[in-house]
C-alpha cells in the first residue's frame, strides 16, 4: 500500500527535478480533457467520439451495418480530423523531439486555439446542435485530440497516454497483486481522471450550457501549456528526450 500511495503521489505531486518534472500531472489533466470532450461529442454531436478512435471504428461498422442512431459521415469526419491533428502533432514532434516542454506547450497552445473556436461554435450553435455546427465541431475537436494524442505519445510517460485506457486497464489487472505483480497507482489515477472528466462533462451537458465542458477543457489545456512553457525555460533535465 505504501508503494501504491507513493506512486499516486508521484503523479499528483511530482518531483520537479525528477526525470519527468511536471509532466505527469499535466498529462493527467489532459486525460480529464479527454473525458470532458468525449462526453460533449457523444451526447451532443450524435453517437461519435472525437478522442476514442477505437470506439469510432466500431461506430462506423454499426452505421455501415444499418444500426439506427449512428452516422457514417460523422464517424469518418472524426477519424479524418483526428488523423489530421495527429499529423500536425507529428510536425511539432519533428521540431521539438528533444525538448518535451516545448513540444507540450506548443501542442497545447495549438490545441487551445482549436478548442477556443469549438467553444464559440458550441455557444452560438444552440441545443440541440444543428448539422451546420455539428460537423465543424467534430472536425475541430477531432483534430485537437489527435494533436494531443500525438504529443502525449512522444512525451512517453508510461500509463499516461491521455486518450486510451484499454492497455492501462489491462496492465492494472494483469500486474495486480492477485496476478502476481503489483498494482499501478499511476494507472488507477489515469482511469479515475478520465472517469471524472466524462462525469463532469455529462453533468454539465445535461444540466447546464452544453459548451461548458469545452470551456473547462480549454482552461485546463491553457494551464498545462503555461506550466510546461514556464518550467521548461530553464532547460531542466526532464525536457530532454522521451524517458522510457
């Protein structure tokens, strides 16, 4: 239990002079963003995710099979936008591959621009969201999450991918004490972060203005960008390369 709590603490309150610096809580906050944004997209834009592309592939199959409530065009738009965002993230990776602080702050700043436009569209688009606003929102949010995922993949902190939990949950179970290993506090915190983001996003969509989840996501992303930009300016060791 002591080791478990120590690992949880290392994610929530990391050693800024350690090998990952402030990146663990920053990426954890991006996991909350994923929950917020996917809650918004699924509940207001139809049965479509903008971060969980595994789900979108399945939704596309449902739509192709004629299942009601699913859209081929929406799923394809989300997949294409996510890929475009990941491509943009790849360009940033090529530029900042050896400086994780600049990579994150640049990617987060770009993501914030996309989210800011999405907040405006969601605010003026009304509820329910019309087709004229639905597809621009899918594209903007899909691109923003592709960008986030590409940057997080290169930053490479184990179990903090920000958008995918399948392997995280697998590792939590497979490496548990009952299975002969030791449970990862980092994995459990990541799962809790996405759950919290999705829960908050759902509550806001159902009881408040539908753009609130996106507004909160925007503020979180901006805070992360400022954090890594400021703390990385002195060139600490954690900015160099992607630690395994």
